[in-house]
DNA sequence: CGTCTATTTGAATGTACTCAAAAGCGGTGG
DNA sequence: CCACCGCTTTTGAGTACATTCAAATAGACG
């Protein structure tokens, strides 16, 4: 039960003394889900924050033709949630399930707000990771607008080398926005230039 | 000189008394730029935050073939910046210029950090708008992965009706990720059902 | 009014998708 | 321990959405 991973993650940006750490952790509930089981599904109002301790989650939407599109992966040390649903209190369009058996820490949105008041440093932490996540999505958006499928694949490999080794190719295809068939063809054909 | 727009924007999320408002505003410098002039350019380290008071900015990247890709528009009431450059202190890949003559308020990143300590409520405001901006980019990403060009255009119209009326079609094409020629053809051909 | 930029239109092309089927791989149970 | 089942990956042929390049037209602005 390595809650320490969460504390370490937070302390990359703000320092918490032992009492503060304990208070913070008191708001989180551990949770385990097995491979292929859901953390949340579309149609639900999902207001919890989820910090992944082990395993790997996958957050994705399903389009009107039934195709899945991966918004983000959640390996250990990452946050996963449905920000749009949480902020607006409306049913979400995202699903999150486990690619491998996974452990996580869950905090209710309401408790998160409480923590902000009790430990302003934690609000700072969330401000910072929101900004970083925003910057990352902006970079990804630019990549999607600018690059070919092969370039997007290479960017993904460069950015998340550890994920390449553990993820089914199909999931990477879904993340970079191509069909699994096409990614397979891209990788097997000789590289131009 | 309607600094009030900034105050109103902040007060949608946190309340500031007159002294706090004054202190906050003291960190901002007004700036005006004329149509087609730059707020910042790729290659620069750009750490300023920029709140648009009037006019409209455009934040975009230029790919290796010389094509522009719009990351976001900045009409009155919006923030514009290069988050990735600001966070990492590295030269950015984004350009920002004015689509129309524009007025804005500028705050240096260092001053922003100071404000966070002096007025924690303002840090909360930035935490909230970062989250909302993140949620918006996530929705846009899903849309880009899931939808056809025509559907992306319709989503844009639904989400930013006021921008449709003032933006050149070419810029909207660049935002939704198609060539201006193709957008023109899409709009002139009869809609499939 | 003239120039510059944006938009439209057309024909040829290309990147990525669809559908189908075969081959590979991993887990599970008998 | 092996056989089977389900899921992923591969391969192929035909197709579609969107691009490229080119040229004509329309609009905006000084």
C-alpha cells in the first residue's frame, strides 16, 4: 500500500510536514480493480479524483460508430478522472477501465474542495498539475493538427517510452488516432527516407 | 480602459474586496497591439500571462511545411499564453498575433507567483480556469479523434457562435484541422441529411 | 481604384479507412 | 501439458475523405 507514491508526487511541487501528509491521506480511499473492469463509465456523473498507485488505467470515449478513442493512459503516478463531468456536474462521455490489475487512491470532489481550504499548498499542487496537464494537451493537439500518423507514433514513443513496452498496439493506435490495421501497416512497411 | 473585465472574470469564481482588486491590478500592464502584429513568436521564451480586454488574438504553431495550426483564439475575456514555454522556461513553438486591433493586460510569470502568495484566492482562480481549460481541450481532443471535418465545424459553431461571425473562414479551417479549400467545399456542398 | 488576401471551384492525388480473412498469441480449463 | 478459445495483429483489395496544385473570383482596405 504505497500511498507514499502520492505524497512523493505532491512533494515534487509543495512540501508537506508529517501531520499535513496524514491529514491529506485521510481523505483518500484505496481501491483496486481488475483488468477490464471499470473505474467509471459514460453517462455517469463522475466527480472523484483518482491517483493511480500501480497497474495502468485507460480513459477513453466511444464514438457513434462504436469506435474507442483513448484520451489518456493512467500508469502509476498519474491522475485519472472525467474533468468535464466533475466540473459541470453533468453525465460524462468518458469511460475508464483497467488495462492491467490496478490499485489507486480515490478522493471525492467535495473532499478535494475541503482539502484546498485546510491545506492551501495542496491547492497549489493541483493548480500546478492542471497547468502541466493543460500544456501537455496543447502540445498533443498541435501534434495532431501538424503531423502525419507515423510522426504521431514516433512522438508517442519519444514521450512515453515506458508505455510502448506494456501497451497493446491497438491502444496506441487509438491514442494517436488511427485504426489498428493502419498502425500495423505503418510499422511493417519500410520507413520512407 | 476596462480592467473591470478582468476583475469581473475573476469574481465569477472568487470574491475580491476593493483593496485586493487594486493590489492585483497593480501587477498588470496594459498593452495594445494592432492587427497582424505579434504578442509573441516561436523561439522566444514567453512567460507572460495575457488577458484580452478587446479585439481578438490568435495562438498558433507553424509546421515544417509552413502551414499554420490554430491552437486557440483569444477574444475579449480570454487568457492567451504559451503554457509550455512558461512552465519549462524553454523556447516556445507557438506564435500569437492579433486578428483585430486588440487591448490586453500583461502579467509577468514571476509577478503571478507573487500574487499567489499575497492573494491565495487568485491562485484558486487560476486553478479553476486551468481545470476548465484542460476540460475544454480534452473535449476538443475527443472531437478531433471521433468526428469528421463537417462535425468538427458544427461543434465549433455550437461552442463559439460569436467567433463564427468575426473570424475569417480560413482561421476556422485551421482550428478544426482542415485546409481552407476543403472547408469551402464542405460548406458549399449540400449537406448529407 | 488598385493591391493584397480570402474564398471558390476543379482535377488529380494521397493518406488513411473499411471490410474480410488469415495468422499469431495468451490465458484457461480439461 | 496441451488444446482450445478469444483477442490482437497482420495482410490484401477496394474505397473515401481530405489534400495538393492551379486558376478564377470575390472582398477588404488603404
